[in-house]
C-alpha cells in the first residue's frame, strides 16, 4: 500500500504525498497530485496551494514561547475518563457546544467527567472525542486503555468550513503520517489539525489564531455568497 504522508518544511509549505482527497470549506473536491504543496504561511495567492510567498514574507514557523504547554490533562469519572491536550486544540467548539454540562471550560472545572452519569452520555462523549478534529480529546473506559482513534477515514485533508466569519485550518484524518524537521508529532495519528493562517502559537498545529487574526481565504469567498 502506498504510504500517505504530510511533511512540514521548516519555514515553508506542507508537502503532501499520495493523498487523493482534498476538500474545500464547502466539501467540494480540490485538485490533487501524487505530490503537491499546501500553503501554511497564509499569504499564497493560490490558496490552498503554495506559490512560494513564504519566502517573500519570511514566514517563521517558530513556536510562541507563551503558548499553552504541550501536556495531557486527565479528567477521571466513574463511567469514563477524558484526556485533553490543550496545546493542539483548534477550538472548533464541538465539545462545549454539544455537551456543555461536561465541557464547562472555566478555570475551576474545565471538564467534569463525573457529569456523565449514564450510558447514553458515555456514547455522546465518545462520539465527541472521535469527532474532535485536532485529536486534542481522547478517552478511556473503566479497565481499558486510552483510545486516541477517530472514526475510520480513507485518508483526507478537509479545509475547515468557515466559522464565525473566518477561515480555518487543515483538518487531517485517516492515519496520514506526519513529520517535520523539528520533530513535532500529533497527539493522535488518526486525526490532527494543521495551521494554514500562519499565526499559530504552536506550529505546525492550529491553535485557533485564524479567528484572532481574522484570516480570510479570498480564493474561496464564492462558496459562501
């Protein structure tokens, strides 16, 4: 089987190999090749593809020294334990939007796993973890190992649909191998999210800075008219 792979070039683009499925914000297929380059500086005039503008703008993919620490926090409940690595969270909001009684996201109680009190709520929490695009969320059931898997995928890159008026990152799923020169690795190999606005505090992963920096992909505005 041909290996699917994404490589983040230092201060440069993403090199994508053997990935046949690339989707726009609206979900329509975009052109792919055996090997192609995706912009991650946010400045390409041919987005989502790289046109070399990272050199012109002197794109720097260094991590922000004030970024959220890369660590896994554990929230243990009676029926399920939830794990979270906030450093790679893209802040899409599935968790607190769909289960606010668990994902409280405040300083005193960020995640209340003991609020999950029946099997139906367990299934919902598992579904949220598996749909978390960044892999920041995972879970374990009593007596079982931590589960980092997303739902099965053929291996694809989805450009995140526009949210709150701004354009988002590359959502990767389906066990596409990732590597970069700095040795960064996703929290989960089966789903992770890569920055494309060029402003992430935890490069190469998205940290939601596309909203703070009001990132717009002008090549795709027609999809939302």
